[in-house]
């Protein structure tokens, strides 16, 4: 999961100086045209024991819609404002 954030679809969740691990995805709901975007991940840091799941309804792919939100949340949780 760390490689997804380091060099895969989850790079937009990366936070400089922190070990972020995660997975992006999308899921189709019924007959809706757009998919729900998601990112699930955690900080692999003893001082920041946080995990989260971001879901953005009808937003397309997780890499473009959910991963950036996760990155912002991880920055906030680690004290970067």
C-alpha cells in the first residue's frame, strides 16, 4: 500500500516526511453514470496512528477525487496546517 502512494494511483495522498499507505478505487452504484471515488489508507507512523476512508459520491476515480482529500486530512492530523 505504501507503493501505491509513493508511485501509483495514490500519489496525490502523499505527505512530505510521512509514510502514507493507501489504495484508491471507484465503485459504480446502480445505473448512475459517474462512479463513487474512494481512498482508504493510514499513516505508518507511531506518533500519528491514524487511518481513514474518503468517499466522494459521483466524482469519478479515487486517484483524482478522493486521494487529494486524504492527503489534506493526513496533513491536518499530523499537525501541518
